[in-house]
C-alpha cells in the first residue's frame, strides 16, 4: 500500500490536538468524557468504554461519571446495577452551551462559522417559538395613482376611517 501524504498541520494548531475544547478546560478524564458525549449525544455509554477511551482506571472513570451525573450533564440508567448505562441529559442547557463551545473551538481552529450556524438553528427550532407571536398583524401601504392606500382603506371600500389617518387623496 502506498504511503498516504497528508498536509502538514500549522504549528499554531498544535495546541488543539488531542485536547478537548482546544485545551480550554485542561486535559483530564472528566473533560474527555464531556467532549465524547457532546460529540455523540444520542449514544448509550458504559464506564468500560470511557476506561478504554481515556486509558484511565475504573475508579477514576466512576468518579468522573458520578460527578457529571450529579451536575446534571449525564443520566444514569441503573436497570443493570453491575453494568450501568449513561446517557447525555439532552434537556440540560449546559449541554447546549458545551455544544456551542465545541463548535467555537472548531471555528477558531479552522476559520469556519459552525457555531453561528448552530446558534441560528437552535434559535429557529427552539427559541423562535418562545419569542415570536403565533400571528402578526400588519398594515401594508400601497401606492395607486399617486395615492397612498392601506389595507384598512381598501377593506373599507375606499373610505378612510378616523383611526387610519389615510384620506382618499393620500393626504394625512
């Protein structure tokens, strides 16, 4: 098999290699677990997986998982006490913020706009329903033969109402 030639990584990107969130929170077991679950939020995780992924011993992983569960980032399914399953708490605002932060790390490294796109999508899917009314009343102005007309003027059969302030001549 021929040797694959990959492009050289600029020296300023070295800080991002193998460090969760570009090294912002250090490099420890808990931070690596956070990075992993944020990157794949719909997966079920077992402690053994994190032991293999981080190279940490079982007590260290259990302590990190207990702390993340206590903080509300993970939920623990204890149907099988010997082999618990951990899932990301998708209702946690901290998870949403960490997701945006992971995109920000990519943006800083690559000069992309992943975070902006993620925030826009979050606004469109989640926040817009909370901040925008279900119906919006508008009054549109039309110009016809040099006269300014409104929806109300047209609906009223061409006669202005006292409230509209728009006269038949277009003069207010």
